[in-house]
C-alpha cells in the first residue's frame, strides 16, 4: 500500500520559550524564573505585567536581573498562594503570545 504525502516540514519547529524548572523556594516566593532568551514576550523594563497563568488572569511583578557578562534571568513574581495552586516543583512552563499581545504561561 502506497502512502500519500500530505505535508512536509521545511524547518524543525523552534524550541518553545520556557521558564526555568520551578524549585520549592520559587513556589514559596511565588516566583517564576525566566531565562532572558525566553523573555522576549515580556517588557524590557521592570514593571507590573498581566498574563494568563494556566488559564487564570494574573498580575505579577516582572524584574530583569543581569549578570556581569550580560546574561541573566528575569523573575515574574505572583501571590505565592496563586502560584502554588497552579504549579508544582520541577514544572517548566511554556510562554506563548496570542494575537492581541496577551502572554500565556502554561
């Protein structure tokens, strides 16, 4: 039986934008650590941001922390009780953006 080609892949899909794996300390602080290479959907400056965190609209404080070599992390901090309801230790969440510039973190 011959198969019919219905689609081809020209390029592999880009790696998703991810948070660092969540630690127990992160959960206790309500913090997601986001590598700067994954932070392109978030502002360049420190400020309050609104996102959809696992289906829940949430406000958090975004802060960029640069190392001396220009690398660094951003941290997005929410109410700790909210994050502990929506995430677990070792979760690495994916950041995506909707057409209306809303950031989703799942």
